[in-house]
C-alpha cells in the first residue's frame, strides 16, 4: 500500500517543528505532525508553573534562522517561549499539518513505509518517521509508600492547576532540580508554611536576569547583526562552561573548580547560616547534574516559614509526610517537582518495531543506548530519532535541533542523488560512532568527576552517561554537515 504521507513527525515541540521546516525545505509537503497535547509547544505548552522561565539566555534559546528580537528579559518567561513557538508554527505554515490530542501508541516498518498506530484504532502510513517526543516528556512520579492515600491537593509541575490557590496553605515540595529552583521562591511568597524535601542539592550560580529595554529590542529588530553578536557571545559563554568544565574535564579540571567556587560564593553571600549552607551544598562535581541559575532560590530558605528537609521520606499518609527520623509534617498541598523518567519510559517514548521485528526499546536496553550521530539506528530504515542517546549537544536545545536539521539535509539530498527513497545507517558506522563517543565520555566529568551522589538524569540505569554528546557544538555542527554518506546504505522501496 502506498504511504499516505511523506513523513509523520511525532511531537509538535521545537524539535518536531524544526524537522518539519527542514523537510519542507527539501520539498516534502505532505507532512503529518502528531501530538498528544491539545496545542503545540511541547514542554513550553505542558509546563506553566509559577516562575517558569528558560534557564539559559533567551538569545541562544531560539532558532538561529528565526531570531526573536522581542524577548522581554535576558531569561525569558515561559509564556514568551510558548508565544515564540506559535509564531514559528504560523510563519512556516506548520499548523495545517498538526493534529492534537492524538496519542501515538507505536510504529512498525513494513518493508516500504512506516505504519503508525494511534490510540483508538486508527493507523496512518508514511515513507519516513521522525520521533520528536522530547527528552523531558514522560513525568516521573515518586515511588513513596502511601502517596496515593494523601487526601489533600497533589500537583505535578507538568500539570499545574492554575485555579488552585496556594495562599495560606501548608505546602510541601518534593524535589530540588532546575524546575524546583524556579518554583520554590514563588510558592514561598504565598504559602503559610513550605517544607522542601531535598534528596540531592543542586549547583546554582547567579542569574544575570535583566529586562531588555524597548530601544534594545527595536535595535535587534532593525539590526539583526547586533542580536546575532549577542547570541554568539551567549553561546560562547555556555560553550566555555559546558566544554571546558564538563566535557573536557581531564584537560580543564581548573575550569570545573572555578565553576564550583563561583556557585559556592553565591551560596555563601545569600545564606549565612553554616548548617543550612552545608545542606544546600552539593557533594558531587559541577556538571554531573544539570546546574542552573537563580538569585532567589537560596534566600527562600532563610525565610522563617520555609523549611529544608534532607532526611529521606519514609511514607505519606492522608494529611502529612513522615521522614526516616520519625518526624511528621502536616500539609495541605503536595507539589511534585520530581522531574522526568528518561531511561525507563523514554528512549523511545513509543514502541518502534523496525526491520525483521527489531524492537528499538528492547535493543537499546539489551545492547547499550546508542544512535549514529544521535539521529539514526541500524535496523530501522527511514527512521529519524531526534531524541536519542548522544544527541544533546551543548546547553541550548536549539543547538541539538539545528545539528539534526543539518544532518537531515545532507542525508536526504544524498539519498535522492542516488535515486533512492530508503536509507539505513550501517552497523559499521554506528559501531564506530559509539566507540568514539564512549572514548570521549572517558575524558568528561561523568567518568572522572565525583558523580556517584548526583542522582542525575544524565546517567541511564546502567550508570552510563549517554544523553549528552561529549564533543564541542562546533564539532557537532561540522559532522552533521559533513558525515560520510557511505555511512548509510540506500535503496529503492520494494
């Protein structure tokens, strides 16, 4: 049976939209973009908790070919990212290809096309399948005894209830990752009592967050080169942090120590109580877990009605939380800032069955998490997995997206030049790439630093750091545009 669509893209966030834009540039018009949510934007649609903002400079968190001169702050609030996503979808004509409230349950390669199964029994077919389900798309629920018995209000940060008023409530937050760092100061402003349950402290540096004056926004709009220069400066700083202090840890341990001292000094300035400061100080190396920026996270814990609890939670009952030392805290509201489950329910987020019945999720778990250039996998023809092991490059997700767009451009043009319509990465190329990534990870903080206590989503269930690409972003861009086409086999569909 002929394919209904040129391509099906699963996910209508920035990754899926970037893939759709690239496919349109290549001449593919018959696209279907499926998303389980009720609108586009991915994480910037799902998340709307108080304090939500991008945690790297806004100038770097956008498509380089579609800059936004009108960010209101250096670190834009979440609503502006959602608005930017809507602007991109409208400008590039993507909305007409999108279907929302559509849950994809799986996809199977039938020898010539992909059969994509949708909840409810519908099946669509496409020549190409691109999965853009995001790295942080499957919320992680804590496995705590009795949590289902709690009679008060429970809110996960990915399903924030805007109608619920926290004013005057006794609230508890479980988790102290990047989301919690943004959320806790906002809850502290209104809650009568706030208890934060911390398993792992986080490295936090000062946040140079300033309003962008209207005249500067107008200058960016009229003189794109000025904004491009700002973007380059911001990207260079992030690259220095990421590459020197984390990826090239063996050669630049000093850069990592400088980052730690910078964060420690920030904590010391904001928290004078030495006991509280010790609780908030990580005992793992900078970069083992995603660090973040904030000017008001640490001061929140110095307020008399905010309490930091570092004892592990033993159980939750109808009205409170009991820790391992027997202390019980009465609460009205339980906020779960427990992050996302990458390695059990993601990679991939749906069941994908390739050639000869090969199950991608099972194969990854049985044979190491891997993907050639973080994009393709042997045994899965015409599949582009945009959220794969070793694909995340740098600190801005848009670096990853644009590297993958370059890879798509070279791959599809090479395929068409050969008169083919089916591609598949070779086992040899995949194995060589995997060996190179494993070698490079050996030079990083993940292998040489003190990461055992980080509880970081960078590490999979086997203790391997296979999420981030351990190279510079310059190298990632170069390889995306120049990888050997011989690393793929090309054929005509039967």
